[in-house]
């Protein structure tokens, strides 16, 4: 348990934000929080450690998801059998939205248009993917909050971090 019970300082908040940005695969968020880390006077070693740690965690999450899928499908591998191009591109667009991957979002939207998917179909695919992405984020936040509630209680001084959006991420304004 941390000896500092006054909440996170700005440098620590930026370490968390960098980790979340890398984990989410969000280039604009990474850019924003790298700049914010500089403003918070985070030293390069701490920034590099945060980024490499987040990359390892993201890779572990991808590997765990692959294992989960294999168990759910009772399969030894996930090699598709003669996939339809439209099916492949719809799934790829959903994954790109879920991974916050602008390059692949553009690539797969272009591929869908080349396969004669209508703008309405592409819009619906974007909406479905965004809904799943939003729901997944909410589910995992609830899990984390439940885990936090299970931690042993500690004394929280009156000068603790405020529950409002003070120090909230500004990366939504970029990109």
C-alpha cells in the first residue's frame, strides 16, 4: 500500500494516462499525454517505463483474449475457413474501432466501400462497434471499482483527490 494517501500527484496521473493511452491504442491520447508528461516534468526513464509496461500488459491482454476465444469456441486454433471478404472487413472494422486504431479504421472502411458496402451499412457497423467498445470499457471500469471496494480500508485525509474531473484527460479534444 502506498505511503502517500493524499491521492495521485500530476506526474502519477500522467503515468496512469500514458498506460491507458497505450492500452487503448490511441495515438492522439498518447501524443497528448506525452506532452502532458513533459509539462508535469516527468523524467524520460519514468515515461519509458510506463510505456513499455503498458505495451507488455496490452500484449498479455491480447494473448489472454485469444485463449478465452479458443476456450469459448472449443477450438485448437481460430483459422477461418474460406472467409467472405465482407465478413472479414466488417469484423476487422469492429476490431479497429475497439482498438482505437485510426490507420486500420481507415483501411477497413475503404475496403468495405470497395466491396460495395453502403454508407448506411458502414455507419451501422461503426455504431455497433462503438457500442461494444463503450460497453466493454464500462464493464471493466465496474470490475476495477469492485476490486477497489474489496481492498482493505485506509484513512483518507480531507486533502485527498477530488472526485470531479479535475486533472481529467484532455486528449478527447485532439485527433
